[in-house]
């Protein structure tokens, strides 16, 4: 509840009136209503002291009147990021959904887990330290406090840890229902249209052996081949993550697509969509699965060691190239004989510079290693043919540039190496290009390129999952807790996407992590003035104020008071 002053113009001049206003929620919207008209400001002003004396017995926290001037600050807690997370949580209706599906207790503790994952990522043990320095409210607006009890290396009370673990169990048991209800809420609030669906995978590793059978050795995107891992898949529509999946760590990317398609079709009632996936997902089986019914696909195509890609590139040499907007390169469409699909070839100058620089760097490193090996053979430090071959094989296995070199050991014992010109010419033909394959007839070349570039949203989402949300490494020892841990990261990503979209609507270009960092100095300060306790919120910086305004918190007030919405 707060006081608002409204000015009205009359022939005799401007008159200001004072109203007592309160905020309330009407479904998903925040509204305001007038509680009382207090009258004209110029008439009230001379009687202000008398009004305050009259109302003082009804004030829950009467304003402090310092007598001795003694002011103490018992605590100053981080509040800005938590207030924004709570605002987004309420707007998305996550609290209502979880209360309906899991119960009020799980819903209340789930906000703490998700906000912690978004704002200060760490394990359930680290959650207590975050609660210690932040004001995180419960359902009644009271501060949640950590419970400390040292036991060996664990310093958090076992009872509180058990609460968080049971919350994880409650979340994962209702995961499918939560995702379905959240999808319906996003569709109603933001007009979510599922006509283009993106799917991509990443991996995250375990410290220790991890639970079987989900924790397996496989291709590690984290550069941790010795650690067991799981695959994490996310489905995104209109920039929102609508579903997430956990697969065994040894599976190939393409083997997960059909399972994902079946689940999305059964739960989200999609009808005619275009499935968009990276080239690691492409196989005859996945393309068939994506083409069922009226659905279509748009996928990247492997360029190297792919006869179809080579034929497409050769045919594109005689095609008309259409410039991409904003100087982004050129594009043309190719259709091979006896095929119903279309191929779109894109030439990107930025990609050309990157791939050419990377190839040249790798070639220099490989050449230096081969030159060093040749010197060792020439000087007699290395004589045995088996050892020379092993060293040469190791040199060519360490860098991507090794594919352009060949070597031989002559009968006289001389070591020779050189560039395979045919392979180098083939590489130069594909550098700076990427090829798209689609069976969607309504997508022209420019639109197909724009849609495929939106796949970068999914990739940025993965970077947020792994970096901003710090979902790696995983320490849980049971499969259900691992899946719950990653589902909490999924819900945190939903909040992150909501914040990013709010920033874009407000015309702000700052990244998610920058916005959260700007909010961190906004603190809730408790003041003790001659024994009278009151709370105040520190003044936000210009950047923090812009973030608060973007999410609808034009003026942030202490908990228990209404924050004015913009």
C-alpha cells in the first residue's frame, strides 16, 4: 500500500489530490485500486503532524524517532537479484503450477533451489552459504535461514539438507506434468507458437563414478574424456525451453532424436512444425522420424566425407547467389536430380576467416612436429622404423591440420613429409560454407537461413546451462537426483529466458549475467535506531534500475510492502 498524488487542472489553477492506493493480483496481472481519497494536498499539509500522531498506534512499524542518535546496522543482505527472480517466478505462474502439481511445501522450497541455481549456482551444501548472505523469503515473506551443524566435512544441518533432497524428489516425480502446465502458461501469457522447434544436445560430467546406467563414458564436450557423463537435451520453441531430457552418456546424438520427437508430439499437441537440428543429429532414421505426418525438417549437413555435400557444392558453382542481409554473405538453393529435398548453400565471410585461420594454425603446429621428427631421424637420434612410425602417427593424431599431410620412410632411412594438395584443395572448397537440407516447401532460402541461425539460441541456452547455471560437475549418486538436479537447471533457464526477453522488450542489450551482476549491490538493510527496527532498500545504480524497470519493479520496496510496478 502506498500514497499517490494526482494533479488536476481547473480554470482557477492546478490542484493536487492525495490517494491511498494498494496493489493486488488479478490472475497473472498486477493491478492497483484506490483505497481512500485523502483530499487536497494543500489542505492536508498543515495537519500532517496531527494525522501521524493519530495513526501511530495503528502502525505496525512506526517510523523511528531518534533520540540519542544511535544507529546500528544489524545486517545488510543481497536482495535485488532475489526480488527479480521472485517477480519472474510469479509472472510465469511457476509457484501456482508447482503448488497444484507437487504441493505448497515443495513449491516454496523449489523457488529457493531454482533461484539459487540461477543467481549463485552451487550444490545443496553451498545453498546454505547463499541463504546466509541473501534475503530469500518464504511464502509468508519471512527470511529463510540456513541451519548449521558441523559433521565431518559437512557443515549444513542434515535435516535441512534432507529437505532440499526431498524437494528434488518431488520435482522429478512431477517433471512431465510441470513441463506441460508451464507450456500451457507460456502459450497463454506470451502467445507461444510452436511452428518451429529446436533440439540440441550437450554433455555434463560427474565427479566420481556417477550412478549407473545413466553415467557412461562417451564423447565429452567438456574435454573430460576420463569422466563419466550424461547427455542433456533441450527442446526450445520461440526462445523458451519447453522440455529437457537426460540420456546415457555413451549414446550418439542422432540416437536420441526419435525418443524426443515421440515425447514432444504426445505432450505438447504439435501439429505442423519444422524440426530444426544441428548436423550431429542427421541420419536417415532421424530425417524419416522428422517427416512423419505434416511435419518437416531443417537440418545442417556434414560437409566433409559426405558425397551428397560434395555434389551440392559442385552444383552450387553454377547457381545464382543471393546476398544475405546486413553483409552476411551469400546464399543459393540447389536441388539434385531424383531428390525431393532442397539444399541451401551459404557462404559466410566471417566463417571463412575463422575456419581458414584455424586450419592454418593447425597446419603450422603439425608441420613443426613433423620437422622436429625429421631432424631427429636425420641426426640419428631416432633409428628404428617402428618408433619412427609411432612418432609420426602421434604427430598426425594431435591436430586437425594433420589431415593435409602425408609421410614416408625411404629404404635409405630418410624421413619425408609433405602436403597432400588434393585434400587441401577439397578443404578450401568447403571453408566458409555451410549446407542446409530441408523438405519444407514454404521456406525460401533467406528464411531458411534465418530460422537455422535461431538454433544459436539453443546453443546460447546450453552455455547458460553450463556456465551461468554451473550445472557441472554433478555430485549426486542416484539417477533420480541427477535428473532432478538437471531439471532445476532447466527451470532456472526458464527464468533466465524470461529475464532476457524482458530486457529485450525494454530495449536493453546487456547479457543475462551482466544484468544479474548489476542487481547484486541492491541490498536490504536493517536499521536499529534507538531500538526501533526498520528496513530500507539501498538505491539501485542506473543499470540496476533499468533491469528492475524492465521486469516491472519501478520502485523496489522492503518485503512486506508493495513494490510499485511499471
